[in-house]
């Protein structure tokens, strides 16, 4: 998109880019995190204005492991980002025991009455502090 800064442009609309298939994933997508621990978004609820995001991890390994998610930002169909980015590596998360699973919640922010909400978690993958960003469509939840 090219915008001439010397002129007022009144015909812009969002989104500016073209949709790309398979970039926005289903809310129940299994994500392989650090140490091959599987992270699954287990649900989305409301507690007043904030979203209550429930996460579940399963650890097939022989050692306990953490999967940090933090409080991911949310984007709605109005093109506005809600919440703030919190680096997952400094966020509190429960430890997933070897051969076990754990469930916990975080909060996110998103407006009521929007047709589409996309949660944008960053998840440690392959090695510590190597974050992979995901876009999960939680609209139906």
C-alpha cells in the first residue's frame, strides 16, 4: 500500500493485506512447545470485560517442563489489538510433570459484541526463548 503523506486519503479500509490460508488456526489446535510438550487452548470464557483463557499441557517426556504463554494480545474484526504483550518467558506458568498434564488460566482482553476474536500467543519452541507466534480463532468459544 502506498500512502502519499502530502494528501489526505479518505478511502482506506481494513484489512489492508490479502488473507492467507492456514495462518489463523482453529482454537483447539495442538501446539508443540519446548521439550515436545503439547499445548492446547482448552477454552475461552468471560469474567466481565476480560477473557479467561484456559490452557492445557501434556508432557510425554521424562523430565518436568514449563510452557510459558503469558497474557496474549487479542485482535478483533475491527482491526484493533486489545491487551498488551507480556513476554512469555517472564510470565508465571505451572510446571508440567514428566508423563503428566496440567491446566491453568491466563487473562486476555477483547471487546464484547465482535464477530471475530483472534488470540495471539507466543510459545517457546525448540529451545528456550525461541518464541513462535500463533493466531488462534476463538470466535466460536
